[in-house]
C-alpha cells in the first residue's frame, strides 16, 4: 500500500509537532549528533518517509528546533519581565534568571540555537533570534535612559551581560556549580552588573 511501510501509517494528526517533541527529547537525552529522522518516525509511529513531508532532511529538522528554541526563550523572557517589579534591578534580575534557567534546562538546545544562528543561509533562525535579543537590548536601553547604566555603546554593555549569563549557565551545566545556587548567584551578579555599569559620579 502506498505511503505505508512496516504497517506504519503515513499520516499523523499533527506530525510536525509530534516530530519536534520527539526530537526535543532526543536532543536532551542523546545530543544533536544522534538525531535521526528514521528513528523519530519510528518513535511517533509513522512510516520512515512521512517526516520528509515537513522536514526534507535532518538539517531542516534541526533548524526548526532552533527556531522554536528562540521562540521559547523569547516567551520565557517576556513572561519574566511581565511578572517583575517595575524597578530596573528587578527587571534585570527577572530576565537574567529566566535566561539562565532556560540555558541550564535546555543546554543542548541552546548550543544548537547558537550554532544555527551563525550558519550561512540560516535566515529563519537569525530572524527568530532577533526577538529575545531585542528584549535584552531593551533592558540596556532602559538602564541608560534611567541613568542606572553608563552612557556609551549599548552593544558592549549587552555583550558583557550576555557573557555573564552564558558563564553562569556553563558553570551549572558543567557541574561546577549546583543548580540550586542559581537564584543566589543571579542576585549577586545583578548587583555587581548594575554597580559596575553605573555612571561615574
């Protein structure tokens, strides 16, 4: 019967979403190198050819994971900022905590996101990355407008902030720092970041 292999159906109620869910689990458990469209098809119960209706090849699937990852990061940051108090340190703390939590709970995904973002021709991933980075850039702009951060090139301040966030996540992901220390470390980091970037009097 056309479209059926090994008694597995070609169609699925929401195949794209099911494949991405399965791929996300596989990424967390085994890493990107072990992702296989054939294995994912078997896991969700469709023919090995069915995934290619949505993902022509393995790279297309990885790109979709990266795009969704940036969308999820953006949502996490927006939720954190919406729930934060209005004062500047609280907003920075909320965003930093949300970012590091995402980075530690989705370490393999974040690596995939950044690798994809810088791959030539990966315009959709770069576009998906714009929203969360604009939120972080907006925090720098807010701090400068309110006088909480020094004037000057906001990109340089933003790079320092991102490097700090990535450093915290790397320490936790590498097992050098216990995950339960995250909140306290973010608190200390926010204090030092805001104090260090404050305008000179």
